[in-house]
C-alpha cells in the first residue's frame, strides 16, 4: 500500500509572493479551526467580488504557500494548504473552487484541495479518486 509523501518545496518564489503567502497561511490556520458549516459560510462571504481563478493563478498561489509553510508541505497539511491557497488567490482578486471531501480509493481518508478550470490544482491523482462533499466555488453573477 502506498502512502502519500510530503510535497517538494517550490523554488524561485518572489519575496512579495512569500509575504502575502505568510498572511494567507496564518489566516488558514485560524479558518481550519472552524466547524465545517461555519467554514463554508466564511468562505462564501470571502468570495464576493472575486473573479474565477485560472489554473495558473491557483498554482502560483499554491506554490507560494508551499514555499513558506512546512506544515502545508506535510502529508497532513491538505486543509491548511487548500485554505491558504484559496485565501491567497482572494488577496490577489480571484477565487478558485475550494473542495473538501474524501479519497475514494485506498488509503481512504478525508482530503481538501483546490480546483481551477474544472481540474484539481497539482493533485497527482487519477480521475474519480477525489469526491467532494463541500465545495465553495466562485460566485456567478447574473
């Protein structure tokens, strides 16, 4: 049975992106303490006024988060990593789809991730491996 390993720390992330990522990571650790229904409500409030994030924007935010946080790099860092990525995208004016759900194949476990452009951002898993239970996507106006 294979177990997910820690992620690699991205190199070459500019200092400005690192500074914003530190703010997003701090906010993510606070958000991670909320119960699921409150977390969803807070994220729904935060998304107002943001445009949908592209895959490249979400990946850049995720890379910046991974560059500044060892916790987010770890195997149990999916919730703070996904929340920090979402918050950092919001600080930059965009909003990816934040997802929380389960892995449908062994090892079965809860997982949180970010999607943009209809695809999970930098999740190296086959199609159908992740099933979302809670999602907070961009607000569609009109």
